[in-house]
C-alpha cells in the first residue's frame, strides 16, 4: 500500500521534471530564434535593375516563366514576408543568389550558358523545386502550361543536352 503510493508520487514528480525540461528546451529555442535575427545576411532585398530580357516568343510564355522561375532567375524577385525572418531568410537568399548566378533572365546582356538547359529542367521536374511550388501555388503549372513553357524554352534556347 505505502509502496504503491510512493511509486505514484515518483511518477508525478517525474512528470513535473519532464515538463520543466521541455519548458526549458522551448525557451532556449525561442531565445535562439530571437538572437539569430541579428545576423544581417539575407535581409537586403533590393533587386538589381532589369538590364535585358531574352526575346520571349509570346507574353504567355513569359508569364509562365515569371510565375515559375522569376523568383530565383530574375532581378524581379518578390520577397515574401518570411524572407525577412531567419533562418528562412538565409535559405531564400542562398537560392536567389545561386539561381541568379546560374541563369538570370533579367541579364541577357551577359552570357547565359545554362539557358539551353531551361526546357530540360522543367521537363524533368527539376525546376521549379518541389518546396518552392509547395509554398507558391501560383508556380504550380498545369500540364498544358508546363507544355507551353517547355515549348517556349525550346523555341528560344533548344531542347538542352541529353
Ligand atoms: C526557388 C528558387 C528557384 C526557382 C523558383 C527556379 N530555380 Fe532554377 N535554379 C535555382 C538554383 C538555386 C539553381 C542552382 C543550383 C541547382 O542546380 O539546384 C538553379 C539552377 C537552374 C538551372 C541550371 C541547370 C541546373 O539544373 O542546375 C536551370 C536551367 C534552371 N535553374 C532553370 C529554371 C527554370 C526554367 C525555372 C522555372 C520553371 C526555375 N529554374 C525555377 C533556383 C530556382
């Protein structure tokens, strides 16, 4: 009888201990999230000027590229509110910097050697990335739209390698 009661008490104090630890862990995470906001990387969202665009075969094809590709491959990035909050801001900045470096439809006055891969990346479902589509439903092209975009890219830059 006493033994059982003692055991029960222990169980309860274990719970209290556990809740204390969980509370502490949660508080630490919150403090960490606040502190990392001080790091300036990923906060500068001034888009460089649009210098020159490729000769899009139609406004429709351009619109599709704007919806699916321009966030990372142009100087007309629209920055969502969470692009101001670390660590999301860091990941987004990295994607945009790297995307623009690889291929930038706003800087057609410099060589864009990856352009000819445009059609292929869409055909193979590599671009836009699945996580981008998940967060941006407007980038989720229908199969007809995808076909138009691929066709447009092929008209401009060829079918790509492979
Ligand atoms: C969320 C950002 C993002 C979006 C949206 C996006 N890209 Fe990319 N893209 C990247 C990044 C980052 C790279 C370089 C690293 C890599 O290859 O994953 C890249 C690389 C590329 C390359 C170079 C070849 C290759 O496979 O690495 C091509 C071509 C390309 N993208 C085309 C497109 C096209 C076409 C669209 C729209 C249909 C698009 N991308 C949408 C971020 C993006």
